[in-house]
């Protein structure tokens, strides 16, 4: 088994919201059973253990779950739960069993299956299979007992609950047929699935969304090879490295911790409706960052062809060449109705593009990516498609634009930042581009007139005794 240094965790059974009296199960060998009974807490740290307790006082919920938590910090802080369709109120005495066909199952005291792992991804050798909890928090079923990554037939990392640990993946593996999402707990004391889910929505560029039920409430922004454009502050560092991988058979987000002693977890908090990253500092969990952070993080806050900026008042603005669809709604500071063009596209020539910088890229789940085209080629592709609305670089890593992405749908979920993020090229009628250029020129003209007036005034004044006149002119 590979050495794991991220954290040490416990395997336990959760009852209500109180956790005590663990019982140890170091390793589950071959088809057989490990009995789950209540015992006294061991003073020795364990990498793999199970525990149970009575429900908290006044609680009517005595349901039981199998889960994983950190072993060497006060807690518990639960990071994974085996979620049965119908949580059982009475598990003990219970059994965690490895069946002959390679499934991990939990049986209640009537020998009824409370939970079963998904089908193993490889043939399990019944005489050699083992189940083991690794130090990184991954509960692994090894087909041949070796514990190697190549022998893994099932692992809890493929079926996350509300927490993403270092080394876990969030995304879709089409080759293996596995979708990895994280879903909030129903309540702080009930780990059954709650209302919020954070997941990848496959499409043009990799992008991750927080859902409340079926409703999108937050989008990370498309990944541009360097950052998630809706979260430009999230950059890799010495202590924290993230990656977004997009291959033909798999697309996912993952992160790693550079300091072995640092504990970090990424959680969907159903109470707050937020994504939160916690770091263990000075004996407690510190909320390192969270999303949504501000009103502009709300999905499609300003509707189609509108964008949000926290430095503006009101927050919502229409893209150049567009106007509010409903001025009355806009005057009430509600931009969700979006914007419409002030001049139609010609679709036969005569259109052009206006660049907007520092932008979160529009939602790209229905966009088209051209990995081999540069921006000039992308411009031509967009002009030849009557439905094309905009284009941008698909990959800006290393300071080089690699490929491009084209939108032939309404542009949604945009915002503008005060720091450099990315340019978006918006298709407009040539008449709109001419008007925008004229307005820009008028905006620059007063500064030239002021410079001339100041210069003339200075030339009329004699040089002072303490010095002459210093003139500095810039183009």
C-alpha cells in the first residue's frame, strides 16, 4: 500500500449527533464478518476504527450510520458516511461483512442488509480480498489483498458524501461509469443526503456548479487552463495545489496539500448553502474560504447578456451594445431579466467584435471548444456562424492562448473583476461598434483639451525663482 500522510482517520458508526465508545476494526480479511459493538474508547490513536453512542439528550433520532472521521484531533469531524436508502434506527449489534462476490455490506441484528457498496470494478479473489482504511481517509476493497492501487475493486473516494479530501476527485469518469459529486447533509445531525450538491456539469470547458435541488445557485466559472474564472483568488501555492483535468474519458477537479502536517477539507455546508474549505489551525477548524461570497456569485445574477460587478452601483450592467430587457425591472435593481441587443446582427457580413476584459467567462456547458484554433481563426469561425454570440481563449496557461471557445447560446453568469481574469469578444453589429468607438473617442477628447489648456496657462506664466516649468507628455 502506498504511504499516505495527509491525515489519520477513524471508521465509525454514527448515532445521532454524539460520538463515543469506539470499537476497533483494523482490517477486514476475506469473506467474513466484523461485529460492530459498543465498547470503551481506546486511548491509542487508530487509523481505522468504528464507534457508536446513544442519541443526544432530547433527540428523537437514534439512527445509525457507518462513517469515517479524523483520529488524532478532537471531534469528531466526519468526512464520509455510508448512506443507506433507509437509515436504520437500531444497528447494534451489527456486522460489517465482505461477501464472496466482493461487496461490502452492513447487516443489522436481523441480518438485513442496511448498506451495500457498489459493484466491484474488477474480479475479487474471495480467498485474498481485504478491506482497509488508508491514512488518507480512503476506505478500500483490495481484490487480491495487496493494497496496491492496481488491486482496488471499490473505494470510498469514488462515492464521496459531503466532503472532498486531498487526493479525491470531483467530476465524471465516463470510462469507469462513475460520477463523483459532494452533497450536503440533510441536517447537522442527519448525514442523509441534503438539498445542496456540488458537481461537474459536462460540456465545453470544465465547470462546476452548486445546486439546490435542481436549481443552480453558484457556478465556479469555466476553467481556462490557469484558473476557474469565477474564482480568480483560488490559485495554487506551496501549501495548496489544485488541478482540473479534462481528458476524453475523464474530467475532474482535485487538490493536494504541500505540507504533510496540514489538514484541509472541502465541504458542502447545507445549513449555509455554501462551499467551504477548512484548515486545521491552532486546535480548531478555520474557514479558509467559502463560495458564494458576494451577491455577484449568485448564478446568472444579471440574466442573459448582463454582467455583475461588486464595484458598480447598481451591480448589474448590460454588455456593450445591449440594453435592459425590462427597464422597469432594472430600475428596481433586479437584473435577472437580462439584456437585449440594441441593433440586430447582419449575419451576412458587417458584424464585428468588442472586447471586454477582466471577465468571468460565460457559462460554457453548451459552448464549443476548438483546441487547435488561435483567436484570429476563432474570430472567423464565429463570423461564419449566424448563431455565434462570442468567443474567448480556451487555455491561457503559461501566458499563451491555446485553442478557443465559441458561444452560440445566450451569455449567462458573467461578472467583471477588478483584477485581470480574461478577455471575452462579444459579437456586435458594425453600427454598434462604430458608436462605441465614437463614444470612446469622445471620452478621451476632454483629457486632451484639458492638457492643452493647462499647457497654455503654464506658458503664460513666468518661471519662478525656484525653478522652471517641467512638462511631461504621454501619448
